[in-house]
C-alpha cells in the first residue's frame, strides 16, 4: 500500500560492482560532501543545532562517532527529520540520539521529525491536551499512549492512538506523543521519538547506539500519564555491519516506532529494539526530485485559510473558526501526485472528547495537483487535524 503524506524520494544507482557469485549496484547516497567530515570524539555529547539546515539534509564526506561520544539534535523550525547523506563510510562507536523528551507539566518535545506529548492539567490554569501526531494519544484521567509502528498499551480501558506509516519509511515520519493527564499538574505525556535516515555510498558500521525512543512522563506524581511512541530509523548502504544497538522503542506504554534496513548485505549482529516494526529490503530511494513525492496539505477549514507553515500548537492556532459556524464543516485538502478519485480521510483529535473523522475524494484537478473536500462535524474548542490517503499498489 502506498501512502500519501509528504514529499520524499528518488534513487540513484552508480557503478556495477562484481564479486564472485554476487552482482551489486553500488549505492550512491547522493551526498555532495558540502558539510565536510563529521568527526565526534571524547566523552561528551555534541549537540547539532539544525537551524542552519532547514531541510534537515546534511551532506558529509564521512562520519565517525567515537567511543563514549555522541550526538543529539536541536530541531529546526520546520521540525524535519535528520537526513545524513555520506560519500564514504559511517562508523558509529558512540551514540546518535533523536529520542523524544519526557513530559512534565507540558508535554515532552518530540525528537526531530517527531511530535510532542499532550500537556497535563496545569493546576486549573490550562486543560490537558491530546498528544500530537497521527498516532497521538487522547487526554484524560487515563490518557492514551502514542502509537506508530504498532499500538501502544491500553490505559485502564482507554485505547492508544492509531498505527500509521509504512514499512519502507517513505515518507520518513517521527513518532507520536502520549496524551496529557487531567487532574495532575505534572501530567504531560511523553514526546514521540524523532526520525533519522543515514545513507552511505560506503559501509555503515554501528558498534554503538542509534536511538529514536519515545519519551516517558515525569513520574513524580502522575502515574497515569502516557508515553510517546518510538520514532523512525532508516539505514541505507550496500553493507550494514556492527554489533551495537538500534532502538526505536516506545516508553511508558508508547508503541514501537519503525526501523528499516535497505542493503545488499546485512552483517549487523547487534540488537534491534522495537523489532516488531523492523523491515529489510533493497529499496534504495533516498531523496526525491522536486515535486515527485506524494503530499497532502490541509489548506482551509470552514473557508478559513490554514497557515502556510502550520505549527500544530494549540497555543498558536493555524486556523481559527468562528464560534457561530455551524456543522458540518468543510475541510479542503490539497493533494500532490495523488491519483484522482483517491479516498482521502481527515481525522480530528479534539482537546477534549473523542476523535472524529470523515472521508472524501480528490475529484477536482489532475494527478499532479488536485483537491478533496471532506465534511464532518467539528468538535468545539481546540483540536488537531490530519489528512491521510492510501492507494493500492
């Protein structure tokens, strides 16, 4: 099944390499090398601030993370996943970490490309909110856990958020946040794990850790708060080796994320945590040519245009609908590179109450650019809106 959510993808294959009994096409990461070599050594973490890489794409000549060293990330304003394109070999003997943060009063932040957890009830000053992301958990006395590659746990009868994404990690999506807890000051849900792709024209060796774990809750007094789901880790190279740990597990009830190896030779002998959503193949799609990916964008709600750069934060709404507006409400979705007459689903997770969804079809326009109008009864108050599409092939 192919899902349309956002642009991604293109493949480049280079020279043919011959070995006895095996014929490989050498993987070409597409790296320009413009960011030079990444060499991190010593006993501390190095923070990579992604502000100067608004697309999240880094072009390295080589990557070396030494023993007891590590890298973590400050997300850019677009909250993109991390994409490392590498001309030579990647050697990770330390830690590469895009995990989500734990919640406190506010929901924990997601890792880069991941979604934040819902806020706890702030001593009467603010209501609890749902976890963000397509698999975000509901707010409540017993809030819902975040889900991604598989379902999070059920919390005292309250179901987790839904499963989403696909095994190919195309597009590359992060994990979803756990719901916030009512009647508890420190009831923020955990953030979803971030998303990272490491693609090399050489060999990728992981003897350390690659982490995209979901965040937990504060735990000091709010034992019912919900954890975020794990994020996404995709590794692309002709040979993947090493004996380390690759971990996209959820925390505190959150579901596992997704892990994908695209390789001709898997010599990795280490552990893969969150393996319920692990897949392997040789789909060497890396970065898309402009305009080739499938994408859905909610462009208006009840005739109100949505911000061109939506934040998904209830504190700064991307669209404000008049309280006088009656139901049902029309939501217009812009579809890019989606076949006409595809079923489009719009889902709304309200700040309070149960989620609602509606469906429509993109009957206006062309496959390259079309629109679908979905009508549904929109709950009052703040909420989060997502659109998804699925076509069979």
